[in-house]
C-alpha cells in the first residue's frame, strides 16, 4: 500500500530521473563536487517550489535544467559580490547606531541621575 500522494510521487520521480543530469550540468560550471551537490539540492528545492507553475507544453528536463542554470548563476553572482569586498572592508563600516552596550550605559547613567535628583 502506497502512502504517498500523487504530488509526492511526481516529485520523487522528477528527482530520481533528473538528479544525475542536474548534478553533471552544475559540475561542469563549478568544477567542485561539494558545491555541485549543494547547488543540485538547491535546484530541486526550487523545482519543488515552482512545480505548480510548470507549463507542461515544455519538456520537463529543459525546465529543470533551466532552474539549475539560474540557481548556479545566482550563486556565482553572490560569490562574485562577496569577493569584491574583503572581510576587512565590512569590518571597517561604522554604524551610525549605538551598540547595545552603549545603550545600556546611557540607560544606567540616566537612572543614576534620576535617583540623585529625586533624593
């Protein structure tokens, strides 16, 4: 007896059928096994989210590989952005807001002034 819904079975079939194709496709772009594995998983998460909008007049494999392409490109853009800036750049950014410890110090000082004034 099968306890899975039709949708769950469909998703499992898509995953089983196209996992290796997606992995190899992404591996060609990244050249890194672990990154390709992560992006392949992300691809199938996106496939799952987008499945209700899939237009069945297009080949399913092309649609899945298109999602894989976009997931890989997005990852590349994020990495490229972060490489533009060194960690030291982000650490040098000065916040115009006070830190939590500064707020506590101000609060404590105000409370002390209030107590002295009320005596």
